[in-house]
């Protein structure tokens, strides 16, 4: 009987070790995002704000901007990675999500979205969208919506709101908290408008998902 009990105990220990190992192997959230468009469209600030919001929530973040010699009017993009765990490298060539604001960026990054990934694009200005069938594609008329709000500069927040409706990796509250930290105090009166822009993007994404 004693020998049998020892053998049973060994089996139980091995089971527990397997359970502990599986728990250790479980990975948290990891989202690798490319945001691309013309300079002056708020491409870099969108990625930066998302990164700051993730930091507010205690997540791991990298933000890597890239832009041409003429930032305003030239091409610009940034890679933002948000993770629950340590990020191994900020340099990547395939993305979970692409947020695209102009046609050249659509053509450049379309093939770089991972199969099963997401493409969100500004449909007011982009005439030829991705034709891929292995990713989710969401046209968001952010520029039109921003014009309705009488402020063209919030188009990037509309797109960010649309993204966060589909992939809520941070909360709207954290976005606003991040804006409080990065915006000079003289611009804090625009926080309400930015929140409204996020909510407009949320609504537009819900309309797309329900189609």
C-alpha cells in the first residue's frame, strides 16, 4: 500500500508540474501595429498617444517613428507595439493591425498585415482598398466625420477610436489621461473634442461590424 501511495503521489506531482508549466507558457496580449499616412495627418501622434495610454495602464510599449525628409506632406509611419509581457524587439516587418491614412501607404503595407489581421483605412481619401480575403478590412470615413465636427485634426482620433472598438487594448479613459500628459495645458480644452472623436470612431466601427 505504501508503494502504491508513493506512485500516486508522483503522478499527482507530475500533473501539478504540467499545470504550472502550462501557466508559465501562457502569453499575455501582444499587438503589433503600423500606422501610416502623410505627414501632418497625425500619424505619429496617434501611435504615440496609444503608447502613452498603454503605459498609463502599466503595459509594455515600444514606439518607432519613420518619416521622409519633408515630414509635413511627406510620408510618415510609426510602429507601436503594446504587450502585457516584455517586448523582444521594436523592429518588425509583419503587423497584427494596419491603420492606413493614404493611398501610397495602402500599397506599401497591404501585404505586410499578418493573415487573420486587421486593416483599418481612411476611406474618404483612399480610393483603392486592399482586396485581400484573409484579413478583416474596415473602411472608416474619418476625414468626413472630422469635418462634421468642424475640426479636421481629429480624424486621427476617430481612427484610433475605431481601432479600439475592434481591439480594446487600452481604454478611452487611458487615451484621455495620456493626452493630458502630452498636450500642453493650453490645449486641455480640446480633451472633450478628442473624446467625442474617439466615440465617433467607435460608432463608425460598430456600423462596419454590423454590416
